[in-house]
C-alpha cells in the first residue's frame, strides 16, 4: 500500500534543536529508502517540510517506521499519514 506522509512541524521548535539530529536523520532515511520502505522523498519548496511516499502494508506499519526517524523520536516533527489508492477516473472514459 502506498502511504503519503506529510511532515508537520511542532510549534515552538527552533532550527537549532534540529541540528544535532540531522546527520542521524539522513542515515535513517537512507536505510529506509534502501529497504524499499521510503519510495520517494521531497521537501516542499516554500516551507521545506518533508513529503514521503512509503510502501507499507498499512497505516500502522507506516507510523511505526516514521517513529524510527530521529526527528520524530525527539518530538521535533510529526507526520500526517494518508493512505493512497489508485486513480479510478479513467473508468469514466469507457462508460456506455
């Protein structure tokens, strides 16, 4: 199942608080990407919030993987999780 995970920063957290964990964060993201869990990762252009596409069996599994990220573990960010389904709009092209 594809899962969209949208980073949500936590109010009151400063950039300086992130600094000690950024290298560890990158290592964990790399590990999850190499394992096929994180399929794609981006930053939003304006706010630099992470946008991840995960491949997991369900939302709970996605949540468990996200909890292993150092910035989540340290309560510096959280994620909104949205399961995705295939676009079915093409069916309208074939209606009689």
